[in-house]
C-alpha cells in the first residue's frame, strides 16, 4: 500500500469525503491498522484531526512524531508537506511566526544528511517551501546550508544576506530582538563583501554585478547607513562609475536622493551641475538630461545655498540648453526653464511670459496643462486673466485644418485652452458662466466625435466632454434644494454624456472609471458594474482601484440584479456579494504567486528583487481595501438576512484588524481640473464621505463578517 498511496491520491480522497471528516478519519484509521508506518496515511490523519476542534493537539502530536521519525523521512515531497502542515498550525495560533519550529528544521537536516552528495537539492526544496509559507527563518537556515555547501558560488552568499534581511523585516514589530540579530547578520556579511571588493575586487565573495550592488544599496538604506552608502557609490572600484555600477541611472538617482536626505546641498549642487554641464556635449535626450530629478535637485539645492540663491548660474546653464536647436522640444529642459524663476526662496515668482512660450511649444500634448497648472495658479489675479485670454486668442487665431492628423492637434490646442479657462475662471463661476462653458465644451467635443479615428486609447478632445460633465455636476450643486427636479436633470445630463464618451473611447480605462463613480452617485449600480467589468482591471491593480466601485456598495447596490440590461453581464457581476468575493480572492492569489515566484527558481534567485517583492506582499497583506471589502460584504449579508459562515481568509488578522494599515487606494485616476483651493472633483461625485480606518473600526469584524458564497434570497 505504501507504494501505491501518494499525497495526490490522499488529496483526491479529501475531496471525495468533503465535510464528512469523521467518516474520513474512521477509514484512515482502518488503513493505518493494516499499514501503521505509512507516512502518507499519517499526514492524512493529522490533517483530518486538525479539522476537528477538539483534536487539534492530537494532530500536532502526529506531526511532531513524523518530524522525529527514525529512520528519517527522505521523500522531499512528503517532508515539504509536513513542513506546510506545521506552518499552517502555528500560523493559526500566531500569524507573525517566522519558522515552523526546530523539529521541522531538524527533519530537513536529517533528510539532507541521508541524501549524501545531493544535500543541496534537499535545502533548495526547504528554501522553496519556506518562501511559499512566508517562514523566513526557515528559509534563512536553508540558505545558510546552501552557502556552506557551495562556497564558490556568490549567489548563495548574497542570497543568505537578502534572506536574513527579509527574516528581520518580517518580525520587526513582534520580536525586535530577533529582528535586530538578523539585521546585524545581514549587515555583517554584506559589509565584509564590500571590504573584500575594496581590497581585492577579484575576491570570491566580492561585489561584482549590478544585482549585488543593488542589494548593497537596499540594505544600507534600510539600516540607515546613508553616509557609508554614499562613500561606496563614490568609490572607483565598486561605485557608480566602476565596472560594477556601469553608470546605471538607478545608482545616480540613489546618490542624489541620499545627498538630499543628508542635506548635503553643496555636494548635491556640484554633482547635478557637473553632470548637466557635461550633458551639453552629449547626444540630445541623453539619460542625464532627460531625468527630471537632476534638474529639480539642482534648483532645490541652489535655493538652499547662500551663493547660489539668485539662480544666475542655473539660469545660464538652462539658456545654453535652450540655445541647442534639437532641445527646443525636450520637456525637462523646458520645465527647468519654467521653474528656475522660483529658485529664490525668499521671493519666488512665476514668469508669465515663460508660461506663454511653454504653451506655444506644447499645446498639442496632454502634458501642457499638467506642467503649467501649478505655476499659473500662482500668478497674480490680473496675470491669470491675461494668460487665459492669451490661450483663447492663440487658439482662435489658428484656422481649423482639413487634414485629420492636424485636426487632432488643433482640437488638443483648443482643449488645453479650455482646461486653463476652467481652472482659472469657470471653476468658480456662477450658473450662467458654467452653462456657457458647457456649450463651449460640447461644441469642441462634437468636432472630436465626428472624427473617425482608431480609439485604442485616449483621444484628443475626450476631456472636453469630461469638462462639460464637471460643470453639470457643479450646476447641480448650485441649484437650490427646493428645486429638486431642476437639480437632478443636471445629473441625468451628465450620465447621458458618459454614453458617447465610452462608445468613442472604449479602451480608455480612465473614462470608464469616471463613469463608474458618476453612476454610483446616481444609484445606478448595474450600470456601474457593467463599466467596471469592461475596465478589465487585472490582479494587483484591484487593490488600488476596486474602491471606485465597492466603497459603500451596500448602500447603492446590495441586492442581485435581474434586469434585462444586467443579464448581458458576466454572472459574477450580477450579484454584489459575488463581486466582492471575487475581488477578495485576488489578494490571496497574488500573494501566493509572488511567493511562488520568489522561491521557484533558486538557481536564478533574484536576491536584489526579493526585498521589493516582500514589501509588495506586506502592502497587500495590510491593505485597507481588504478591510473595506469585508465590511461591505458583512453589511450586504445583514441587509439580505443571510447567514455568514466563516471563510479562511489568511490575508487579514482579525485580532489585529486595523494595525499598520497600508492605504493603497488611488484617486488620481479620476479626472481633476479643479483649483487647489476648491474641493477635488473626486469628492464631489463620491456617494458619501471617504471610508477610513476610523469609520471601519466601528463596523462588526468578527469571523462572521468573513465572506462566503451567499445563498440566493428566497
């Protein structure tokens, strides 16, 4: 029997028995009587005992017996399954564990000893299992053994450093002493590698690649060793200009940020100025001159230095760049040209003539409004009016072309002019001003609508309709509460205008999410669900964007929709509960994929990326959006009068519901052309206040609020 029964067959038996755990346990005991030493049956028994609330201790005893078994278990698949079971049991008791225990570690060590020359394969399997379970102390032990077995391979040396740092990061809040110890080990090994590189670049564990230098930068920054890292980046044997650094822009940017953090403004100014000065002789569009951070840090440091506050030297450098004919279209140089007048901290100013020149050069691009909006809003009141009049007269002077490509450019110029008119005038206008502006926007959008263009993305002119919708929402807000019918007509007109906008730009996700918010405001839950479905938001992006639909879904759309219009939706999108369940499964699936990716290819283990992947896992595990979705699910179930059975949702620690939350919601996807002193437009079309941890903390959060598949209401 031991030769025939496998873990895969046991998993199939588990599915066959379903929830009938008692009968499964009886049958398992019968099989064990015939074959008491069968390891697979004992693993099955431990799993079945764990499912019984009164037999959990017995399940743990079976697991520990397998770990201590003599002769030891050598089948790596079985050893990994025991490790998984032990990790599951301990994580249910304490979600912050970092190891499955010494007994499990000893089991792996005995399996490796029995493997003889193939010990590395055992520890690779141990590492992969540990990463999958998020048990970094176990992964650390596996990597330590791999390093000892393969001393000539630097990847295991640096892999051990990365895993030690990950082990420290994962327990920093629950076990500071252990975290400090692991951090010290990581830094000790890493600093030793740096010292070896400085004394002998060809040493066995010297820092010799971009990945290794990136790991140095990550860990030194995590541990607050900024000045030491600056010294390394300046070194000719290991730094930015060395064969290791290869003048990679990532390290140049890191050096600039470090000097800013340390307030080394004189060094920062010289570094940026020298690079940009040398860039005058480099090909147009070189990495350094096309990196805005170099220009912004140059001007920032100049403002902090007594001898550079007037900005004359920076201004001369910018004028040299502007004199180069090919650079007339380089955006970063023009941005520097715009911003240099604001260098004096005591008397910053905005040059309106430069703003006009920038508009003339970039009127056909979306960046025209984005780059200028924060500058023109700082102009004096009369200058704002002058700038708006200039953009209007400039666009009116240009005749409408006949060529389609030129028509799109002409429409974009008119659109940018409308955006500035809205920002500086119409946004604060009265009813008459807003209605007149709506007509101007619709006239322009009509021209865009009549153009037959391939709508594979955002098209010039779409935002004219968005501006009209914004004004219609404001007209609703300006209408007195007594005239409800007149007020609601503006909302209906705004919703109706979304239709042609979506038809002409079906691939524009920003347009659809804008429509979702507007439909939710009007209580049109099915229409909002339809647009959200067609956004095709994938995996992790749900964490940042799903709040667009799901915030206060229990108020707007708590019941399943059976209207003819909703029947064309995919089945999960007809029921709000099912939609929430589907959104919640993304978190566990994404975390599982990331952990699998981190551990599956150890021969090519990207230790420098492992820290970034782990940070992503932490953000997903502590996401506020998960709590928000769970609360909405609980509210909907209570409104329907449905029972809420517990769901094993591992991403949320219900005993620590709101500690150290990561709020990853992104409202930047919503169009916003409002002046900074007005309410952001996203807030105007939100159906209630922004949900926050304080409001969520008062919601029921017992295990009964965990989502399960709801029964249809009778």
